[in-house]
């Protein structure tokens, strides 16, 4: 359950892709605590109070790169989604989902 601690301090070696601008970050990397070994997270000021949302998970690095590129395109196209949904890749997220339902995983756009 606490395998995420293995990811502390080694982001550069796990990183598949990273995009940063003033109000947006898209990060895709390998993780040690997920259902799948790669995930993309989005941080944008208009969602989840500017905190990270894990938006997609992948089985391998090739699909992670494709997913990363798609999320960068989605978030920079000028037509932002109405909401972001956390995919619940982390094991701790799966526990929260089992107890509290999926409502906590949906983050509407705050304009």
C-alpha cells in the first residue's frame, strides 16, 4: 500500500514526459503503487484547486508516451474539458473509492 514511497526522489529516472506552463503541468511517469505501472497526472488552476489529478494509466512506456502527448494536446488546445476524472490508479485511491464512492474522483472545471 505504501509502495509510492519508492518513487520519492527519483522522478527524473521515472519520467516519460513533462509539460509545464504558467497554469498547467502534465506529467507522465512510471509509478510503483499503481494498478498499471505508468500514469499521467494533470495540474491546472481550473481543476481540483490546482492540485494534481491522475487522469490516465498505462501498461507500458510506449502507450504512456502516446497518452502524455494526447493530454498535452487536450489541455493546450484552448477548449478545456468540462471536468477531469481521477482514474484511481494508486492502491490508496482504490481503497478510498471502495469506501466513499466515485464522486471524489470527478473534478469539474472552475472558471
